[in-house]
């Protein structure tokens, strides 16, 4: 019985767990506060609306982009640390065109932070771009080295292709929750993307600089091709899971040793 009790105690070891570092449920129906989302580019030409707990972005014209960016104080990853980005999104409009897609970016703005609508602040940003195609469209994950075309879709615009993925991860007309998890390893970053039913995993083993392990800005972008579409987002959260502190490991080994000693006495 004592042995069993000792093993049960392992569940109480104070390991570090995921902590929320950025959250927006859009419940205040005001994209300018808590946190503020800024329109990047020409604000007169975009259609942005936040109402009834939903942030909508898109265009009423075709062949055009919409960008929204927001920031937090920043999180730097040590080896073993992970950041998870979760958001719920759906597409209103044409599901069949691969080029109707949402682009979701995670990066380091290097201090170039938008303070008002209409600013072009992407030149110093770098990090990772996830393109989610619509309907039957495929998607991709790319690393960006800092460019005005931070949300550019195709490689060759200062982007490095990490991986392509199938249409099973495409956005649809129903809300889906996507989770992108970045975990720092000794070799670079492990990357996982899931929509709850389909998961892809890949790795970036050629991370070019230490600054790529710091994240403090997120961007939603939407591209319309040959039709007028919108995407709706009703939840966004970033959680940070640091590697357990050495004291937690010490507590674990101590309990294991105690459990083994009690077992041997029996």
C-alpha cells in the first residue's frame, strides 16, 4: 500500500505547465483593444468587422489581400520549450478555389510594432508563415527572413519552404480549431499543425539565427482570388510550456527512489 501511495505521489510533482501569454476571444467587439489588432497596408480598401464575438476579415473585391497584426511582450524558447498557437476559423464564400486562403504568421517583429492602421511594418519581421488553403486547397509552412511580403504566399519572396500539406487541413465553411505547436530542440524547431482530425509534423533544422526562437507578433492575412470571401475568427490563444525546472526532476527522482526503497522492504 505504501508503494502504491508513493507512486501516486508522482502525480503531484510540480512540473511546469502551459501558461497563456496571449488571448483574445473577441468578445468586446472592438479590435482596437485587449489586445489591439492593426490593419496592415491600405485600410480604406479592406473590410474588417468585429461583432458578436467574431473577427471577420476579407475583401468585397477579388485578387486582394487583407492583413491584421497584433503583439505581446514576447516569448523566447530554450531547448525543450514549446509555444502552442490555437485559433478557431471558418471561411464564408467560395470553398473550391485553392487560392482563397488564410495566412497565419508567428514571428519576431524586431521592435517594429504597428501603432495605427495603415502602416507597413513587415520589413523587419521574420518567423513562420502557415498558409491554409480553402475547400480542396493544399497549404504550406514557410520560414520568412524579413520582407515587406511577410505574408507572401509563394517561395522566392524571401521565404524558405518547410513543408507542404494536404487539403485535409484546408479551411471550410464550419468553424475548426487549428493548433500550431513550435518546440525548440537541439537541432532547431519541431513543428506540428493540427485541426483536430488531421495532424502534420515537420522540423526546421536550418534555423538561421537565435532571434528566430523569439516570438512576439502574430498576423492573420486573407487572400481572395476571383471571388469575394471572408474568414471569421472567434478565438485565439498562445500558450507557453517551458521545460521543467531541475528542481522538478530532482523531486521526481527522489520520489522514485523512495518508492523503490519501500518496495524492496516489502
